């Protein structure tokens, strides 16, 4: 678990390894768990159209999982800080597998939305627990790199999974898609059994009992960063949930190519850029990512063929691929070690809320002006993240 390096006094000293067995295990669990979740992201709205649902109802279907996650997320951080996170992961993944089976039996859009809501509760609890487990295995000096790599397996699956979902549903239909994702969720539960069963409560958490208060549920120090994450997630969630439908309205073929290119770019920049937040301040990195996403949204809004969408995939994949681990690392470092579960939950709260607000907003905008105009409307909040970033950086310096 340790690397040997030469110190200034010529003697060897030991530094903790990032790539230890526990870290690798939780990377695997995160990959499998997020894959089952993200495969259904672009496909459930299309599946919901089979119930003769309106655009607004489809928006609620797309957002219901994140509405639930928003509700449960603050509690998930406190639970992860003070309980056996391995047990939380195991129970939530088994529950997720059971809920996905219910999707096939849903008689109408209302029941489908309700099942997706339960899915969101389980996801909010489980994903926070996985993150906390992984962070506990990382050396302090390489936390930015570790979180960047973790995001490749977790949020990076957001890019890979939609292409898989499209391929499975087109080839074998939605029942096969639900069975496939159910098995993936169950696999994550079995993988986590290999984790060490010991649970050690941080000393600080032992000394500070949980209080049901705003600070007991949220990391106040990371709220500004959470706002930034909300903006970027609302934008990318909208693209993920509605790009397939948008392509259909403009007769754009091979839309799965967008997700494939987006996947490649996201994975590449997160692997090559892992640790950027260990070397550079977020005030340098976030504005660059925002500009890339703004350009990508503009390209999508005016696209009428697959080629410009491929260009947009490169731009947005690069921007979003870099910005997520940068924001998450700074959020976790903003708090003491005993509150990293709460900090992670606060970060994910902004992400969850983005998954709610983005699709809901797009549903209403699309009814009024169409999907192309909807994508263009998201340029404004992404551009606003640039001055917000500098404002947050200035406040940190002042403190």
C-alpha cells in the first residue's frame, strides 16, 4: 500500500499508494452500479412515449429519479459518515435490481414514474456510500487524482451507457433492456461483498454526534461549488434525456454516434486530466470548461445532421469531463475528514437537482418552442457559471 521515494535528507520515506486493492474494488463497484443507472437515462423517456404520454409527463419521468435523489441525498451523507457504507451499498443495489423489474410491469405512465422515484431513493443512498468508501482509500496528496479516476468509472459511464441502452433496446426490445440492467445492478451488490467488512468510524465523527440541522445535512463550505455543479449537470442531463427525441424530430440518423464520441472524449480527458485539481485552482479550469459547453450547446441547437452533433460531442465531452472531478475534489477538500460524506452528498445534491431542473425545463420549453430552442436556452446558465467561478475564488482568497 506504500510507495518508496527519496526524501530531502537522502533517506527513504513511504507514501501511501493510490492504486491499492480497496480503491480498485470500489472503482469496480462504482462502474457497475452507475452503468445500470445510466443505461436507462435516455431510453426511459422514449419508453414512456409508448404510454401516450405528453412532453411534460415525459419530463417528469426523466426527472423523477433525481427528484427522489434530491430528497434523500442530504441524509445519505450523514448515514455514510457514521455507518457501514458497505452494507448500504449492498442493500441499495439489491433494491435497485428489484425496482427495475417493476418497470416491465408498469401499466401506465403514473406507475412508471412512481417506480422511477423509488429507484432514485436507492440511487441517492448507494452512490454516496460508494463515493465515501472510495475516498477513504485515497491518500490526501492524491485525492484529486483519485476522484478524477473514480469519476471515469462513475460519471464516465454516463457517456458509455446510453449507447449500450440504444443498442440493446433496438436489437432485443425493452423487456431485454430491463432484464439486462437488473442483472448489472445485482452484480454490483455481489462485487461489494469482497470488500473488507471492517467499519471504522472517524475519530471526529465519534466526538461530534449527528444533529438534525442544515449544517448536519449539508456542507455549507461547498454550497457555491454545488451551484456550479448544478448548472453543468442540468445542461448535460437535458442533452442525455432528450437528444434521441430531438434527433427524431429532425430525422437525424445514427444518433448513437454522439454518445460514443462523447464517451471517448469524457474518458480520455478524465484519465489524462486526473489530478488537474491537485495542481491548478478551479478558477482556471471551470471557465475553460464552460466555454467548451457553450459552444457545444450552440452546435446542437442548430444541427440538422449527425456531423455537427459529433463536433458537439467532442466539445461537451471535453468540458464536462474535466469540470466534474474538479468541482467534486474542491468540495470534498473544503471540509474536515469526518464530514466528507456530507460534502459528497452536498456535491451530488447539486448534481441531482440539475437532473431535475434540466429535464423539467426542457419539457416545458420544448412544448412551447421545440427542442432546438430548448438546447440554446441552456447557453445562458452555463455562461453565467464563469463569473460565479471567479466570485467563489475571490471569497476563498478573502477567507
